[in-house]
C-alpha cells in the first residue's frame, strides 16, 4: 500500500520508521542520530561545576578542588554528550571518572549526577549489565576506600560511617529502579508502535485482497459472457442477423454492468471511507445472474430451502460472488448446458451447492494458475466458513460452500478448513 501513497508521504513515512530505534533513541545513521545533545550536556556540566564548588564549602576533611578535580568533573560531564550513540562507553567512562574523583578525596556533590545519567542512558538503551557493573563498581570502590584503603589515600581520615554507606546504597537502588521502569515503559511503547504498524499493514493487505477478489469476480464473469456471445455473434452474423443482434445486445448489457461495478470498486479507492453509491450485489440479483447465464446457453435451476430472511450484507455478497464464480467456471470449463444451484438456509449458516453434469472442456494438463476457487475460499474463510470443490461421484463438478451467519466476521472457526478435492484443476482466469 505504500506504493499507492504520494512520493512526499512515502518519504515522510520512511523517515519516521528509520528515525528512532526500538529503545526510543535516535538511530545513529539518521539526521536525528547525528545530532548531539549539546544543550542538556552543557546544562549538566554547569550544574556539576557550580554545584560542586558550592557543596565544597560545607565539607571538612576532604581534598580541596584543584585543576585535577575540575578536569575529572568536566570529563564526566562531557562524556554525556555521546550517551545516545555509545551508552555503554559513556556509562563506564562516567563511572571511572566518578570513582577516581571519590578515591582522591574530593568533596561530595553533583558528581553523582554524571554517574546517574550515564547509567540511566545505558539501562534505557538495553545495556542493563553494563549499567549495573558501572554503578556497582563505583559503590564498591567507595566502600573499599572509605573502610580499608583510606590510610594510604590523601587526605588521611578515619573510616566512613556505615550510615553514610546505607544512604549511598539507597540512592544506587533508587537510580537503578527508576531507570528500569523507564526502560520497561519505552519497550512497551515500542512494542505498541510495532503492533499498530503490523495491524495497519495487515488491514492494507486485507483491503488489497478484497479489491482483487471483487475485480476478479466482476471481470471474470462479465468477460466470459462477452467472449461466448462474441463467438455466437460472429458465427451467426451472416446466417442469422437477428440472433447476432441479440448476442451483441447481451455483450453491451454485460459490459455496462461490469463497468458500473468496476467504477464502484475504484471509487472506494479514490475516496476511502465514503459510503458506496450503490448497494453491494446480493442474492436478490440471482435472477439477473441466471438470465445472463441463459444468454450464453446455460440453463440454471435455482432451489431455495429454509427461511427466506435477509442475510447479513457480508454473507449476502459472499454468497452471490460464490454462485457467480461457480457459474462462470461452468460456462468456461464445462460442456454441460445445465447447472443446479441449491441454497439451503439453516439456523446458523447458509449452505450453497452448485452442480454441473460435465464433462470438462479444458484439458487437465493446463496449469492450475487461476484465482477463482482461491477467491471463493478466501471469501468464505473471511466469514468463518469453508469451500469444497471437486468432481461429483456421478460425473461433472460440484462446488459446495458453507457461510456462517451468526459468528463474527473475519474469524475462522476451528476446523473450518478450506479444501479442494482432487480432480478438475482450478482453471479460472
């Protein structure tokens, strides 16, 4: 269906599909992926630098901020510039700069912000193990320095209180939990987008198949009638001009009807969603169908059993098309000049049976490349029904269909398999 869209719409759709990865970050090869988050990174760098200077005034026993400390802070903040392209590297880099900063005894402060954002980006991108290792490494390093290595690291100070470690542990757990929640939510949104796109493609495929079936059924029947009548007209043009005139009149009527139905199908393509200008054909047009078949020499005997209550529109259209296609196949591929149509209405289904006495006029060696029986099966299956087609025990050919009337449209009932018996090949157009 994308090919039916204008070029600008296809470009927009293609850009939208390729712009974002399933995790919600821009794809690296796109324009959005080439852009770097400069503004947010500069804002984080400013907060870290200014906040650390402010926090250092109230802390005693820590190493004063020097050029090395400022370089570590700036390095960790600038690494966040690449958090969307290289989330694993950024998570490990911010963790390393934060661990070295704390091991050197510099003041506590917003340095943890770079660690949090780096781990957050890695978790959201799906690299959970890397983020956990980065955060866990900083926490383990802080614990090791604060309780065992502090005598050998400047400035000399006593062991850190365990209450402080509990606070740090709580912050680590909180950061990981929030990042996991965001990651799960983004994955859910990505899955919902993928499901909506798949549903849209499925609806487009179903609509394309529906239109193809309609065009096939309309054109195959009408062209078959026109072909037979044209042969009759040519054969009788000199010997029986009146009969030739009748054949030409039938050709004109069949072509006019086919053009009207094709125009209706094409109108639905041009203005999707609008109501059709004329009602869809149903079994109420069965007399017209038998009259057209009689015009080409096929006598159709129609028998109806059961209550004659109105059918649902979808079932009515499917029943009409199945009978139409079955009669078209008899005209084209059978030597029989009679056909019997049985419509049996039960409590929950409509049963259709179309028989001819044969014999087949087209050889069985032809390839079975037609779509007529395939279209019958698809129409019935869309309503939860089935179609069987094959040779009759006493000779000839039989098409049998069952269309449920109470089940939801589009749902296939369990066991409602569509079968085609061996015998005559599917030689439709």
